[in-house]
C-alpha cells in the first residue's frame, strides 16, 4: 500500500528459545519468512531490524542494525525512522501466525494522528501495530529519556486500540497472536 514501510524485529536475544527463533522452522518456513510474507501483503518496502546484520544476510530484505549500543527493541524502531514517509508497520518474527486480515483492520481504521494497535490480555502488541509518522517521536522521546518499556510508550501516544472483543468480532482467533518464545510454544502452534 502507498507509503507504508514495514520493520520486522528479528534481533532479539532468543534466550528462552535457545537459538535465534527467527530461523526456527514451522511447516517448512522460518518464523522470519512467515512474518516477511505478512508484511509484503501491505508493502513491498520491508526491513529486518536486528542487533547484528550478519545472521540475516541471506534474507532478501535490507537489514538495519541497531543505531546505539543500548540493548532495547527501541533501537530497532528508531533505526527505521529515516525510511518512513507516511506509515510504519511494526512486526516481530515471534508473532508470525496472525491472520493477515488483521493488517486490513489496522489499515482500514488508521488515523494520521494516532497509532493503530492491538491489545490482548491487557497488553499492547507494539510489534503488531501501524504508526503514522506523526507519532514516531514518542518512540524516540522514550529512548532519549531512558524509558525502554514498550507498553508505556504505546500508552503515551494517541492510539486506536483493538481489544480482544474487536478481534473476535472480526473473526480473528486470539491464539494466532501468541508470541513464540520457547520451542514448546512452537510445538503448541503445530497442534
């Protein structure tokens, strides 16, 4: 879609998973490949956000490495700002099983002055959100102030929130928004 840039967080520590979960395979595709496919539904301009670019060099998307030495997902978010002209779609490789129709829901309900985000079990899903350029400064302000808590950043910005009820009313299974943090999480998805 017009003027959307997607950033996919892939450079997490994967401590609980035991290896880089971006490359974990489920039904023949890595979690990162699945997430890239979802992003391509909304835009052709997709970037991988990672601490180090080397592990992702074989992926057919540009890789943006963290801008600063501080270990926080805000680093990845900030690294993509120069490429955003209108909208930033943030995704993460560890939430790869959502129905791509959710992207239609976010896009169709977008506002030029508010983020469109999902909240499940009382928690925002920052990496399943659509952010107009006008709210990006909230991420940068939080980084500069040293507040790396993503929930607080999303809560501080003007936003349109899709709650569990809204998602279910639109036919989306809440289990499709599950984070894959351990190998057991990935096994549960396959059942």
